C-alpha cells in the first residue's frame, strides 16, 4: 500500500560531529558561502545554516525545492535553487565549499567536477557524502535494510558505495575520507512516512503489515532506531599555490644562479686567505 505524505520533512540531520569536523579540520565557518546539492533530503543545510555566511540549497526535484523555500522563508542567509549539479545558475568563483550527496551518481561526474571548478574559489573544498543503513546483527536497521530489498524499493540507503576509481577521478587533485555514525528514532507514523517517501520515488506499493510487524518487534518506547554509516570523501578543487609562496618560489628561482656564483666567490675567498696564511707563515719560520 502506498501512502502520500503531508510534506512533513522526516529526513534526519547529519550528526553534530560532522559540523565539528568541517569547522575544526576544514576551517569552514562564518565567512563561507556553502552550496548543498541533494535529492530529497537536505541533511547538511539545517546543520550549517547558522554557522556560515550563506547556505545555498540545490535540488533537481521541483516539489522539494518549493518545500525548502517555505521551510526556510524567514532565514536571510538561505537560498534554494531548482537545478542540476552539472548546470548551476551560479556565478564564477562565487562559492567557498560544495557538498553533494548520492545525486552525483545520477549525472556525469566529470561534467559536475568542471562545473564545480567554475563556481568555486581557489583552494575550495568539495564534500561527497554517502549515507548507508548500518547492518549490525539483531538491529532494526539490518532488518529494515532487508525489508527494503524484499519490497524492491531501490534506495541509496541499501546500495554499495560509489566505486573508488570514479571518486578518485572526480577529485583528481587528491582524495581524503572520513567516516561518521548517525542515527534516527522514528515512531510508527514517521516510519510509515519515511518508507512511503522512498517507495513513491519509483511508484511502488509495499507491504505495510510486514513493516508494522517489524516495527512491533524492535520498538522501544514506541520508536525504532535507524542507524547509519556516513562516508565522506573530500578534497580541494582549483588547487593553487598561495601568492606569497608563488612569489617566493619565483624570487628564489631567479636568484638561484646568482646565489651559486656568490657561494663560489665566498669559497674562493676563503681558500685564497688560507693560502696567503700558509705562504707568509712559512716565510716567518725561515
């Protein structure tokens, strides 16, 4: 059976340790304009909204774009765009950081990378998030993972991670990784809505009775726990040597031949005076 949601956003937010990592390790903060590209769930936007100068959300889903505009209508530093990651209505060199989820896999990664290079400033980070259900034994997350597969509900939550060669090629200039753990607690109605959102992307019906049976088996205090593994791949785009370092490099490269000549002159002078000392020293002995 397929239920239609009431536009309530039941998607979780990334854990606060993600924000801590971005701030402490990557130095993403109040002066930054951050672009968050996603499908339906926008898990980074609520986490960073009040920690950066501008949070710009991009989704290819027109319906969800409208929901975001309504949800954040009172926020002065929020902008929602209905667009695709390979064709962004954003000026050149406008953003300090881009975050993207599995929507990356729906487009040509090379074209997306080129578009990121266009809109990003020098030495800007790109963050590629992949969230998957954690499959620990005797947990609701594991049985829910199996349930989605049995119901033919295709979702990135149950898919393998993107192949490493593709990710390496996408980042090009260098790839780093970091893993986080997240979790979400859902009551029955929220779980039903969550599953409904996943299913209706493909127009599928699913076995509600079987889902409720799983819920009843694992619920504690009328809620079940969904546990996630969050895999972050990140790296710099538009890498550049800082101006001061570049100037130093040019300066020393130009002076290198002169420096070597000066070195030879000093060494010759030392040997000359050593020779003179020996010569006059011998004359005094005689």
